[in-house]
């Protein structure tokens, strides 16, 4: 791996989302066809979301609002292949504040969200099988060597805001640890402001255009550090 962050350049990635029916995230999203339309879900009704206020108590570093900070624009990158994704994950995992962040991942099916999560979890020291949280909504991980708790959310099938309270997600987001959420827009009514939003967009040449946008002071510090390492 010769670089951590790649400039906006060329190359060729494939187009395949890990089958969301699979429980193991060991496969890459970077090759093969997109999943069929059977994976698409009906629109989600959050019409009662006014009864489910966003988090009001958050862990230290999660201010729950947009901070006014010097680094107020997105860090823009291009991932030419999975090696670039892995390099970015390694750089992100090395940041001092990674253990208490909320990271929101945006991107269409096949963009590479779950591949990024897999590489990030491995870089942080998660071993063994990494299961998809598509049906469970959340999969917890513990890295004892780093005293690090990690929660990987996938809100792809989230369609009832009452789940937020019933499943104890408010308590999770109020506690220390790393939270990573795929499809955060499906639960936007109840989620706090992400420290970092990583948006992955597939290009016609099959590269991935990536925007890393900070939403809090903690996220700004990490985005600035990543920018300096570019």
C-alpha cells in the first residue's frame, strides 16, 4: 500500500454491492454486477417522527449541532481501486479521536460502503467474522486491546422510528465508542449530527469520488489531519 489518500485521478473499479442477504462482509463491493431490484425497499414512512426527538444527550465530543470551524469544506478524494479504500481506512483508524465518533456513510448500492467498513474494522483490530447488520440493524464489536467499543449500523430496512427507543439505540449513541451508520438518511429524524459524513459516488470510469465532510469540531480535527496526510 503506497499511499493513504489518493488525489482525484483515473482508474477502474468494478460495480458490485455485497449481497445484503449475506451475513459475512468478507466479500468486496469492487467487482461484478449490481444487485437486482429485489433488494430495493418500499419508501419509509417517518410521518410520526415529530414524536421521536433527536438525541439530546450525547457522549463527549458529540455536540449535536453544526460547529463553526476553520475546516468547513469537504475533503475530496478519488479511490481508484480497493487498495485506495483500504489505505483510507488505515489512515482513518490511526486518528486519535476515532474511538468516540459518529461516522455516516452515504452512497448508492455498490458504492463501496460496506467494503470501507470492513477495512476500517480490520484496521481497528476487529478479528473473526464481520457480520452484516442489514437485518439486525446493528452489529456490536469490541476491541479489548484498545478498550474500544464499535457499533456498525445499517438503516437500510429501518422503517419505524419506535425501533430507535425499543432497541436502545439512543443509549448507544449517548455512550462512548465508535458508531458507523450506513444509509443514515433512513433514520435522519432520530440520528444526531455525524462527526464525519463520508459520501461515496461511483463515476462512469468506475473510480469512486469521495467527499469527507466534518459536522462537529471532533470531525473537523480528523478531516484536517486526513487532509494534511494527503
